[in-house]
């Protein structure tokens, strides 16, 4: 259950909330969750106590840390927080267009840059890091192909259908749920890459291009997490609710 936002230093997040709910209410927690590799987008729908148990973390401590961040006056990531708050106020049609104009465009740019630089470091650093870089090259190629096909499906099939059918049928909902499954697959590949690179830890002999590749890949993943969060936890639930004729205005 979500407690109301409170400007005083009080517990606003509890162990029964999911990380997706936490981010929806307190987007300023995203950098903390990223630092600790806590999944708030694809696997963010379990209660915090359950997630913490699975990861061997202290749930009470986790909630305490999240509350500290939720209660802090906003510094640093103001743009990201404002972006999510702005997004949550959009209609379903506006959200669909917004995601394509922002995340799809930006992530395509990043993916092309990474493909180019990853290929360069594979060649230059093959003698000392061939095994890791070959695996990374392979996993990344898989992720890029999956995401390109996923974006094409959203842009050419599912999103136009959502525009066309503002009140979804059971089949429309099933189609959108397929996108959520694809998000989970992308999330699994991202986790594999994070593990393989030890969360983008550079080797001692890394060159500037190696560093650029890791930094750009990390930026891509951080954007994908927000992108998937917006679709899985804001846009799609909003669309599913339209089935029962409950528009945003009737819940306000
Ligand atoms: Fe998308
Ligand atoms: Fe998507």
C-alpha cells in the first residue's frame, strides 16, 4: 500500500510496496536502485521484503535507505524526477508518442555508437581480453537485435493498435502483455552483461574506447530501465484500466 507523499521526515515507503511503486511515487530513488542493481522495471513487481530476501539483503535497512532518499529535498536528479512526473500526467495516446520520440530515438543512437566501439575494442584488446569481449559482443548483439525488433513491433503494430482501440479488447491486452514478456527477456540479457563485466569494471589496461564503450552501455541500460518502467508500470496499466471504462479523470 502506498502512503501519501509527505514533506516531513516520515516513513513513506514500507516493506510491502513494490520497487515499481516506489519509483512511481519517488523517482529520485532510481540512482540508488541502479547503484545496487535493484530491478524496478522488469522484475519490480514483488514486494520489497520478498525482493530483499531473494537477494540476501536486509529489507528493513533497504526501506530505511529508500525513505531517507524519499524524504530528502530534491537535489541532483531533478530532471529525471520531473520527466517521470510529467510522463505520469499524460494520456495514453500522449505517452505512446512520448516514448517513441524520447527513449526509442535516444536508445537507437546509443546502440549504434556501442556497436561501433565494441567492435573496435574486440579487435584491439582480443589478445588479452578476447574471451570476455567475445561473450560481451555476442550478448550485446543479441540484446540489440531483440530491442530493434521490439521497437519495430511497438511502433508498427502494437502502439498503432493502442491508438486505434482506446478501449482494449482481451486480444489487445494480450498483445500488450507480449511486450512485457519481451521486456523481461531484455532485462535478463542486461543482467548477464552486468555480471560478465562485473558491473562495467574496466581492466587495468583499458583504453579510452574501452571506457567509452562501458560508459555508453551503462547509460543505455539506465535509459532502458526508465523506458521499461514507464511502459510496464505507467502506460500499460493505464491502458488495461481503460477496458473497464475508467479514464484517468474518473480516478482523480
Ligand atoms: Fe518502447
Ligand atoms: Fe517496450
